[in-house]
């Protein structure tokens, strides 16, 4: 479980295919690896991965085919920046919202509108997750916990403050770039419970 508060902007060292349906991802992140051990969870652009090895500020993780297909991790290249967050502990402050690190869909950046102190960014909203997204609700974009400013049938927009623009990948991505989307899990549980009545 994560909170969507990015700890560090890391960088991809390599993404190596290990079979037809899996890969090994190496990411440099001195902050998140400072106390990381084999078996720990680290979110990479919102995807929960299990640490396989740690050395010199770099960790490696296995990425199975399902994850490569359902997220944007498969298009990463060496040097690409990535949002990193260690798993929350029971004593952690919940600065964002409850984030599982399970990507629901991949969206794309539609537009960016800079303002004096923030920037409004609009993303595509894939149909299979649209019903879970509400105005002023929470959504995770590339691992960043954000508040939905506006939602339509096929898009959503968020406001990004200077800190988010500077310290996450969302400040560096351009029109058409993919982003990992995770909806608030509470909405899915409510739907399931009401559907069983």
C-alpha cells in the first residue's frame, strides 16, 4: 500500500527482457534504496514492484507480462525519469490517499494549460474506468495522488502545483505521453458491494 506522495524522481538504468513475457527493470533511486531489502515493495510510476536486488543506489525488480501490458513500464528507456515511492508503514502519515500500486488503465496527456502558480493537465479517461472517477475525488497518475478537477465521459483534468511539476514526471511529460492511472479502490468496493445486493 502506498500514499501517492512521491519520495524521489529516480531514473531507469535498464529494462531487459528475461523471456517472451517478462522483464527485469533496474532503477537508480538513492532515497528509496537507502533502507530497501530483497522483497520490499517500491512503486515505480505507480506500479507496485518487488525488490529483487539492491546495490549502489539501484534496485532491480521483475516485471511480468501482465504488468507490461497494463502499464506504461514496457516503453521505458534508460535515462527516463520515474516516480518512486516506498510502501507505507502503519505509522506513516497518509498525505495522499490509499494507493495500491495496481494500474487500472493507461491514459495519455491531452493538453497542458500553464497558469501563474499551477498548471492544468488533461488526460484521456479510458472507458473501463470512467465510472470510478468523480470531480473532487482522488486518482493516481503515474503514482502521484491527485484531486480530479473536472471529469467528462472520456477525459479528466487535474491541477498541478509547482512542487508536483518540479519533483515528479508529470512536470516533464508532453502531449501524447502515456500515464498510468489507478482509480480510488473504495469506488470499486462500493460498486461490488451494491452489485451483490
